C-alpha cells in the first residue's frame, strides 16, 4: 500500500516536471521573439514579421516609429 502511494507521487512529480520543462521551452522561444522585436523598435522602417502572433506588436512598432519623427509617416511605414 505504501509503495503504491509513493509510486503515484513519483509519477505525479514526473508529470509536473515535464510540464515545467515545456513551459520553460515556450518561454525561451517567446523571449527570443521579444528580443527581436526590441531590436526593431525605432528603426523607422516597416518590420517584416512573419509570425501572425506578433502582428499586433508589429503595428505598435510602426506607430512608435511614427511618433518618434513628429507624427509624420513615410510611405515605407504605411
């Protein structure tokens, strides 16, 4: 009986550990994408971002670029 309980707890800990590793992998990937976005900020040119999840951030970068030069947008940014 005690062996079964211990085995169940070990199994549960393994599942939690796997979940944590998966979340850390996703966080690492998201962090790399955010660093890429930060590098594009203020470049004054239209950013080419293929990941649809980052489309809104791309729009924010373009708006940020427009406000940096007094609100004037070039054709490249529009």
